[in-house]
C-alpha cells in the first residue's frame, strides 16, 4: 500500500487562462497517486469546475485574486482542496440539475457542481482561516494482487 | 497557446462544427459564437464533430444546453459525433446521452438528418 506523501500547494491567479495549468497539474498528481488516465482526466475536470466556480462566483470574475489548491495523497485516497477568500457560496443554493428542465428553461448553471459530485466520492465545503474551502476526495482504485 | 479552435463548414443545409482542443470557461465564448453564427443564419441542423475535441467542461455543456430548445423549436437539432472516450464519459456522467443524439461518426450524424443512420443514442 502506498504511503502518504507531502501535500503539494499551488497558488494560481483567478483567471480562466490558468485553468489549463490547473488541469495539467491535477492530472499529473492523480496519475502519480495511482489513478489511470481516464480517472485522472475526470479528476482534472472536477478541479477545473471547482476553480471555475471560485473565479465566477466567489470572486465574481475579479482577475487579481488567488486560488489555492492543495493536493494531498493520503495513501488510500487523493484529497484536493480548492480555497479562496472571496464570497462564500452556499452549495445548498445551487439548484439540483434536471436536464430536461434546464433545456426548456435555457438554464446553464449548476452543471459544474453536479459534475464534481458525480466524479468525486465526496465534495464538502467549509470555512477556515484560508477562507472558503472546497474539499474533494477520491478513493484510489483497489490494486490487483500480483498474479500467483 | 491556443486552447481551442472551431472550424465550420456547411453541407446540404447542415452546419458542421469542428472544435479542436479544450472547451472550458476560458474558451467557451468561441464555441458559443460559432453555434450562434449558425442560428443567426437560420441554420438549426448542427453536427458537432468531436474528433479534435480533447476535453469539455460544464461551460461547454452549458453552451449546448442554452440553445437546444431554440434549435429544436425551429425543427432542427444539435447532434454529436466522433467523441473520444474522455468527452463521451463526461456526456454520460451528466446524462447528456439521454438528451442528445451521439453518433460514432460524422457521416452517421449527417445521414441521421436525412432520416437514415439510426445508430446514434436517441434522446430518451
């Protein structure tokens, strides 16, 4: 079983042009933690969505703030925290996604949060000294035993 | 670095869009703009041919959601083709496979507008 590793902390300007870098780092961290390429792509998507939420909602598009990402390989799971010091967004206020209603009402919001929830094993929000923290956890796949 | 380009062409009244790269909050305006161009010209039969699409985030899915009702009200549809596994998985996770017809190839998507090629995933 792999042991925990020191966490990687990354501070990124609150601009959408940095989403590609966030995605690349997440994918690499996921693969280093033992996820396959497809799972790593999905984790990268979830972190992209969380970071986009920070830029668009917590910072309301302000480009001069910081997003702090913390990647923590805990051995059996990978935890990614996305923190900001902007406005707190209450996830309970994000509407549940009903695709057919979305289409008829021409709504487009809330899909990102829905995706995060579908990809990760848990998505929780809290406030601490760093500000608002979105904590996403994905359990690692069980390793196959070596063939006898 | 250009993260997204979107080529387009028209074939027998069908607009074919070829996004190449990544669609997310940073690049989605370009994708939306190309869809809107088609709608502004009264063209409501659209195929998004995704062979060059590496990744799509909710912003891109929202762009499709934002116009699909208008497109279908006008007798058209947005159909998807040739999606790689990563992109296809994202559509499946969100349940978009029940809302959009997805075809293995661009040709099948085009033919579906002529009443043939029923191989795509029909909306439930």
